[in-house]
């Protein structure tokens, strides 16, 4: 079945489970529990949002190279005092409109630019000293610069995009780790529910044995074969085992609540674990398991990505210790035009005519296109902090953090190796415990039969039968514990190897922004 076809909502899943349940109890298989955990677990949902945050940070860092479009404009209209022989009124009225626009930005190479830096100013005045009114003054500028030492090169200028990308990958690995932890916790709690159910069944069987013994003893007391104390002893054991049943029922309810909690289910919803634990013998190579763990564990990949980030930052801060040396070239094109000022001052009877190249508002634009008034400039820039302590301090910190991350990697590998060795050892111990418990059960059953026969013929005692039954119950409890430990240890080894998601057919690609909540096949 394709992965996408098995994804389902919580409501649909509960309907399917309810359809297979009996008596209003939801019979959960381990696969069902995994599906519910993947859909509902709050820790997984939190980590999914962290992935979204980290992806947003990548966009933020990429925005450093986004071109910036600026527009500034103003209009003013006012009178200003002027003390001049040529302005007898002492007042100049002026209206002015200005608009400026430009596109500026940075390139990953260390190039900085200011393209189409355009400004235009329209002025209308009665100042007799101005020949044009209204007039247009336009300016178009272009500039291009390049960093030559500090902040030179693609590698340096993309530092924080690269580190943000790796940080996002680290966050994805954290999501993978969290999903693995949740799946492991689901398996642990699921098998503990199974164990609690089997313990309850065992305690109920023990109670039935005690009741049966009491009834047998009562018959033998009635016919004079056994003394009355035999019934009293059996009744006392019945009462004790009733208490054990109550405890087992409470333990089952507690383990069920723990499972429902990790699945984010309603605690009042009755559930039952439908799967049986395996006792099939699996063997594992410690060497192969360690190699797989070093390859698959997300914690190791996280630290390796962090080391790569620290190396990138160290290179960046090494570059920041350099002085700033940059070169910039610019070109300015200007234009002026307008209408003759009717109030302009003239020392002759007739004022001098306005030169043809300025006597029309359109001249202000045609002069720019024709490059009539051009100014170019080459600028050199050099700056360097005298002590440069900030840059040197950042480099020292980056170096120390890189060294620290290398140590963390070694420690993480040690922890992973310990997890693998512990899980394999626990699997082996659980298998031996299962075998020993089964041998013990067989022997205890034989002892119970012998003691019951001895009691039936009058040479045994009720105390001996009850003690043999207790030994049988204890052996059964040890078997349940060993089988539960074995199944949990199998899951812990998959977690230790970093393959628990693969075991449950969960693909990490199905998580994160825009993805439907996945489920295990």
C-alpha cells in the first residue's frame, strides 16, 4: 500500500478502531498506537513548528541580498524673508516639489551598488535672481563598488545563509530524534500495558486456584480428612489474592492512562492492547549495530552539521579581522530646464535671453539622455579599527566553539556506543531470563501437582500447596517481565541504531511545513 494512502485523520482512525472493538473498548494494535502518536503527539507538533521557524530564518538571511527600492518625495509652499537690494519687498515666495528614487543593494561577491539613483526637483519662485521659474532640475546617478579585503568573496558573504541552512537541517534532525523518542516511548508503554494485562490475568488465575483449594479443603474438612484450619488458611490466601487482583487492575489502568497520555487521547476512553509480544529469538552483531548507529543516529548528524557551521563561522570571523578596503565608481548625469521667470532681474532694458538648451522644461530630461552634464568619480575606501578587539574576540570565540563541538562529537559517539551495547546486552539478558522463567514455570507446575496430590491423600498440608502456587505465580510474573523487557529492548536497540523510524515505515520527509501528518504503514 502506498504511504500516502495510509495517512488518516484521528477521527477516521478512531472509527476504524471502534469498528473492531468490543464492548466499547478500543482494541489498539501497536501499529494503531504509532499512527495516533504521529498524528497527535504534542512534542512532534512542536518540533514541526521549529522546522518551519528554521526555514523562515533561511529566507531572512537570503533577504540580505534583496535589492532595496526607495522612494522619497516632498512638496512645500511658503514665503521666506530676504534682505536684498534686488528684492524690495523683502519676501520671496516659493513652491517646490521633489521626488527621489533609487535601487540599492549587495551582491554575494562583496559588490555594492546604487542603480538608477534618480531625483527631480520642480521649483516655482518669484525670486528675481532666478532666471527660470518654474524650473526642473534632474539628476541620475549610478554607482558600483567592490570590497577587496573584508567581506570579499561569495563564501564570506553567504556565511549566514549557509549556517541558517545547516541549522534548518539540524532542526529536521531534532524532529527525527523527537519522533524516534516518541515511537520508543509508545512501544515501551504499549508493552507495559500488555504486561499489566497478563499480570492481571495471572493474578485472577491465582485467585481461582486459591478459591478452588478452599472449596476442596471444605469438602475434605466436611468428611473429616482435614482439620478446619485448612479452610481458614485457604480463605486467608483467597483474601490476599483478591487484594493482588485489585492491585493488578489498578496497575493496568495506570499503564493504559500512560499510553493514552503519550498518544494525546482522552483519558476516559477505554482501550486495550491487542498485540501479543514476540519471543522469537533475534541475534545482533555489536560491530554492525555500532556502524549503523554511527551512520544513522540523528544526534551524530546534528553535531557534524554543527561542526560544519562552526568551521564556516571561524572562516568568516577570520575574514572580519582584515581591514576594509573598497573601491567605488560613480557617474552623475544632470539636467536643467524650465520657463523664463517673469520676475527676473535685468540690468538692461531687455533681459538677456535664456540659452536655448535651458529654455524648456523638457531640456532637463533631454540633457540627461544626451549626457550633456556628466560627472564621474572613483573613490577609494580604507578603514581599520586601531585595536580590532571585536573582530579578534569573535575569532577566538569561533575557534573555541569549533574545538568544543569536536569534543561534543566524541562524547556523542561514546553515548551512542553505550546505548547500542546496553540494548544488545539487555536483549541477551532478557532471552536468558525468558528461558529460565519457563523452566521455572515447568518445575513449579510439577511441584503444585505433587503437593496437591499429597494434600488429597492426607500427607500434605494446605500451606505447602499455597507455597507451591505462589512459586508458580512468581515464575509466571518473571516470564511476563522478561518477555516485556525483551520486546522493549528490541525497540531500544532500533532506537540506538537510529533505525526505529525505518522499522515503523515512517519517512521524515512527510513531516514539516505543508506536509500531511504521516502515519506508519
